[in-house]
């Protein structure tokens, strides 16, 4: 974990309430797709956790949804401003589990961490299949970016206004070797019940510290309580215990 000062290079809208933030700074502490960063915003007591979408040695791309005061302040940050960023948080996805034909399932702002994952898997020669789920056409983002990587992409919308009508579970391909997924818990539950292979599930949670000290984001697994920020956010299918 590193606390880095990063410069805002770009902060642009992708949809009405989803934005892409590009930062410049040291990204060396981020070693796996699925890890996240914690942003300090002036006037906010708690940092805001945001998953990593893409990176290189000195550039970090984050995608976030404007849902409250913190992300509202973030949306107003112009190029040239600086942010305090805790980097290298979370365990991330294990690429060694992928097999030859991994399936990536993302819902809404659960889509961004799958982009870097797809890039890395395709770089290893994997035949990557991606299903992106949104509520409606106006909310769709990064479809073309995934296609540009060489992934086979399907988009679903709950209202049928674009792509396949329904949810990501309505567009599962016939064959896949391992599932990587990120999205809201109802989606993760549905994926858990329907997939026929093992899977790696990235969970969203409110966080206090972001690095395991406060225990505020603990969840129950079959081996006891785990911290989403430190032991997760990625949990494997076999260890997940759903609470009724």
C-alpha cells in the first residue's frame, strides 16, 4: 500500500452519471486487476474506494458513478488538480484460474475492473468472453473499448433498449472455463446460482479505512469473517456464504 499524490489529467463524462478519471502518478503498488484505490477528498472524513480500470507505469484510469457528496466533489475536479491516493489495495483477481476461455460478467460500475483483467488475459492468449449488464441503453459504457482489446462482447439491458434484453445471467455462453465477475450483490447472487464452473466474485462494500484496520467491511465466509478491503474484494465461489 502506498499513499501517492496524483495529478488529474482528465475527468470526463461517459454517461449522465458515470465519469472516467485519468490520473498521473506512480502505479507500481497495483499488481493485479481487481485491486482498488482510496481517494482523499477535501471536506470528506472517509476516503472513497474506486476500482482500477486501467493503468500503465504512470497513468491510472478510474471509472466512478456520481452518487453522493464525495463523488460529486470528485466530478468537479478539473485537470491539473492533485489527489491523495492510497494505491495497491485489495487482493485482485487470480489470473492463473482463468483456463482457456474465461468469462467476464460486469454489472454497471462493476464493469471497470474487468477491463484491465480482459487486457491481461488477452495478452496471455486467452479467448475472453465479456457480458456487460446495464439497466438501459443510455447507461452503456466501454463496450467498444472491450471490443478493441479483442474480447467477444455481449451487452444486456434490463429494459431491452439495447443488446440482449435481461440480465448478464440471460446471456451466458454455452462454454467457458472460469467466471470473473463484479457488480451489485443481487447480480452476484444470481451469477453464483447459474454458472457451471468455479468463479471469482468481486464484492462492493462501504469501507472505513480501506486496508483492513477498522474491520468495518467484514463479511461472513465458510471459513469465518473476512474483510472485503483486505482479504477481498475478490472471493472465490467455494468460500462465499450468502446471508439470507
